[in-house]
C-alpha cells in the first residue's frame, strides 16, 4: 500500500498563528494567505514549482515586523516536510536546481539528511519589498532547514534586482525539493549507508 505523504501543522504563539497543510504528491495547488504579499507570492511559486499542494493561513504581529510571521511559516513548513517524509524510505534524498529569473541566477542544493544546515550566499540591494524585509528570506530558509532536518546550500550566482534574485532562489529551492522528495523505484529502503536519515 502506498503511503500518503501529507501533513498539517498548526503553530500558535503570542506573536503568530499559522496553519499549514502540505501534500508532497500534489499538483502544485495552493491557497496562500499570509498578510505579507511578497511572501505569499514566493510560497505560491514554491508550491507550483515543487508540485507540492500547499495551504497556508498566517496571522502575526506585522505591525511590529514581519520577522515572526516569516520565521514561523518556515518552522511550520519544515515540520510539515519532516512529518510528510516520515522515515524517508525510497526518496532520492538529494536535489539540485539552478534557476534564472531574467538577470538573476540562483543555485540551490539540498540534502534530506536528517541534519540541519543552511549556507546562504545572497546579497540584496533592497531592504524591503512591500512589507517583506528581504533579510528575512534567510530566516525563512534557516527555519525550514532546522525544522525539517535538511541541509540547504543557496548561492546567488548573479543578479541585480532583489525581486528577481529572491524569486530565482524560491524557484530553485522548489525544483531542488521536487527532485529530493521523488521516489526512486529501485530504492526500497533508506538511501544511506547508515540505513537511517
């Protein structure tokens, strides 16, 4: 019997309330409502390019800053990935994508290793896109890495427009994730010499 790879995560703090639903074997269907339009746009791209179905509803103290909401969505996404993947039997584990967005070019390489790591090499000229603080993109991916127990390497190879750079990062992450979570038919167990991830 094929395992259903879905998860629902709810997080409530004094600063935020997030509900996130994830289906790894979806079609890229999405319903995103975060109060941060640029982040909603990026999460839409993540869903479309990973082919994961994603629903996110988030409310937070954005009158203070967007940091808590962005980070907590990342925590929830990471937890949902970890839950939906379960023991990670049969997955390809590694993913890599290099994606352009006009003049911007970003590479994301990831490993669903069970070990958290983020290497983030991106310089952005703009501090804000709408009400999204661009520095919080790093916080988002750090939260995803920590909560999913995933290694993520993000390198911006070139680019001058901050919107284009971030869009290329999110699309590259999505395509790398799609590759890593795919099932390898010849691999019945865990793709590691340890026998566990």
